[in-house]
């Protein structure tokens, strides 16, 4: 059985986990179904893909990625003040809550409620891991 190295265009099946340096896990497939994707298809951030090149089936790797390699820095332009009447009155926004918002193109994007005042709520549409170092752990299952 030849063990192929991951190169651009490889189809890779792997387990992946993203966590903060304090160990708080944001995402993990280790206790679930593994993930399959093609290198370069945009499934993973470019810095994460870069860390996979040259790995083979059964390889494991843990790296700490900087914000530049992972989800970038928080962008002030992605923080919006929304009127309270834009929210479901039966489920008013609360600080710390993450809500799915419908985009004009029909897709959904998560927004974190930063603060709520009398008439509006401040919502952060940056990726929740933006501006953070991310511990990226992978176990490669197969490379096609």
C-alpha cells in the first residue's frame, strides 16, 4: 500500500480539532464522522491547508496557528449596531448569545451579541476565532 503525500488537489479524509490555547475546543471531529475535502476547495483556511502538505495517512500533527494563519484579525467593519425590532420579539437578543442571521444571498452567518441597550444590539459578524491563536490538531486517515 503506497502512502501518498498530501499535495494541492489531494482529496483528504481526516479528523480535525480547533481549540484555543487554554484547551477550550471550538470544533472537533475526533468523536464524530471524519471530514473529507479537496485541498484548495476553500473548506479549510489557507494556513491550515499549508500545515497539511506532505502529510500521509496515519500522520498526526498539532500546531498553534497565529491569527494570520487561521481566521485573521477582528474587523471593526464586521461589527454592526442593529435595531431591536430586527430581532424576533419572542426571542430578544442577549449579551454573549450567538444568533444565525440570514444574508441577502440566502446564506446564514453567525453573529455574536456583544451588548444590548434600549433600542439596539451590537453584533459581531467576525469569525468567533478571529484574532485568536488556534491549536490545529489533525489525524490523516486517507489521501487520494
